[in-house]
C-alpha cells in the first residue's frame, strides 16, 4: 500500500472543489472542520425518490452506483462550507470508483461478476497543512492475490499525472 502526498495543494483543491475532475467518483463520506463540523454520508436514500425515479436511477447507473451520491452532486455543498479566508482545520473525503471505472482499472474477466471484484476507494485527508491520499482496495472475500492493489495505485498515479497534479509516494 502506498500513501500519496500532494505537493501542490492549491492545484489539487481546485481540481477537487472547483472542477469536474473527481465528479464521477461515488461519495462514501465527507467531513470538514472549520468553526463547526460538516459530516456528509453519501449513501443515497431510496425513500426520498418515488418508485419511478428510483427505478430510472438504477437502470441508468446500476444497482451499486445508484446507491451513492456522486462527488459531483455533493461538491458544491462541501465547497460552500469550507470556502473563506482560512483553510479548514481538517478535511476527510472517502470516494469510491463506479462499477464502470472499476472494470476499466481491473480489467474484465468474463466469468467474474462486478460484485466479486474488489472495491477501489480513495481516501483524501487534509490536516496540519498536509494533504494525503490513500488508495484502498477492499476485497469481497479473502485472497492472496493483491493485483488489484497495484492496478489501483498505478491508475490513480496516472490519473494525477494526467491532470498535472504534483505528488510524491511513500510505501
């Protein structure tokens, strides 16, 4: 497992909060601490939608992805809470790739269902002026094969390079 330290925090935060760079990720949780604390859980509440809306969402996004808000749907809420003259004391954002992204990163095995594939999460932590990203792989069952971890780490670093986000890694 690697830890990615973001060197140019201002550039990264612009991508995270002002641009659509991370909008396709699913939101598990976001926390921000300023003069108070904001906690957002990304689990979508099916009861909020009428049955037709919920069915349409599931058809468009799939069963898993429709269960969570995207970062793009929640980004403005987080930005509105933290914007101002001072940086937040702490910020934590836990994102997950969509099923489509997961298939692209891990490759598609015709005999393997998406539910059998590991989930690929990205934990973003800002505290004490330091911004870290931790790629996390969660396997649905025990395995000694850690290929998913290296594929996710490489894909994430490639993603950051593509957007010209300066970083360094530690093992």
